[in-house]
């Protein structure tokens, strides 16, 4: 490599819109390590280093953690062109979703300014084709007498449009992270996938009810046993429901729970 073509850490930080401290951290953990150093010890970034940084920043934009990114880029068979293609599709999907949310927010702002109450349909339109109330009769039949059902009903009854938008945004971010792991061949029982599954459980607890590992395991089973839930999840990518279910099962085992405690038993 010609030394004069290399870029200093300050130049790279400025071009990428990150801090020098961030680049130093990426170097320290071996995620983006510069190819050379100057005689004075300063980091010098080659074109390949810049390309790796671009890949990392795209993954970060998708909400992927640094440990997950390192696992992906170090995976045998990892290819830059394939990774960029996957990132492009995921970012396009996210951008489309964000545009829908922006339009929904605009409608909500307009309604608030004019003193118009949003209808139930308008609140739930942020869920696209999947209406969470669509399975209400079945949910009531299976879990209507449970504390979780009562708690969920109590919480969601107070949610406004912005709450549903935030809920969906967080759920989409989790789906995107799982998609990145799945499409890059990271096993569903890997630490990275189990960590996302755990965040999925925490997300349910935050928005609906106390989702214990046992309840979560039961949900994971339902995601593939019930075609309606499976088809809804698989709209993002075929096989995602199965991947999520397996990640939930692995996380359930990691947490030391037992199958016998599943709510389906």
C-alpha cells in the first residue's frame, strides 16, 4: 500500500461522521483495525479498512451490537458484496416503514391541532396488515382469566397513537437485528441471537405484561404453531418465525427455565 494514499484517523472520523474515540475503540476490539501506522505511531487507514468501516457503520445503523457485528464479519464465507446487498434490503424496508410512520404522525398532529379524536382503526393502522386485535377472541378464550391478559388489557387501553408508533418501531428494530443474524448464517442458539430473543421478552414486558421466560417459551412455540402468527412474522423474510422461535427456546434454556413450566402445558 502506498503510504500517501492512506488516511489518518482524524480524516476518517471526519468523513464518516464518527468520533476519533469511536475509531480507537473499533481498533482496540479488532473490529476495524488500520492496516498501518505512521513512523510517529498514528493510525493509517487503507481503502480496505475504509470499506470495513462502511460495513460496520451500516450494521450499526440497523441496530446491530458491536459483538454481533464482529461475529458476522469474521464468519467463514463472509463476503462484502453479499453483506451490502442484505444491508440494502433491510435499510429499504426500514425506510419504507419510517415513511409510513411519518405519515401517521402527520395525521396525528393534524388531528390534535383540530381537536379530532383518532379512531381505533387509525390507531392500529401503524401495524399494517397485521391487526393485533384480530386474534382477540382466541386470546380471550386461551388467556382471558390470566393476570397477564388483564395486565395487557389495562396497559394497552391507555395507549395513544405515539405509544403504538414507539412500540412498533422497537419491534421492527428487533426484527431487523434478527434478520441480519439469520441472513448471515448466525445460528439461532448463538449468544447474539439469544440476546435479541431476551430483548424481545423484555419488550413484551415493557409494553404488555410480565413476560416470564416460561411464558416467552410458550409464545415462541405459538409463533410457528399458529400459521397466522408465523405468516405475519415471515412477511419480513421466510424462516424468520422459525429462527425467532429457536432463539427464544435457546434463551429459555440459557435462563435455566424448564419446558414443564411452559404455559401450554
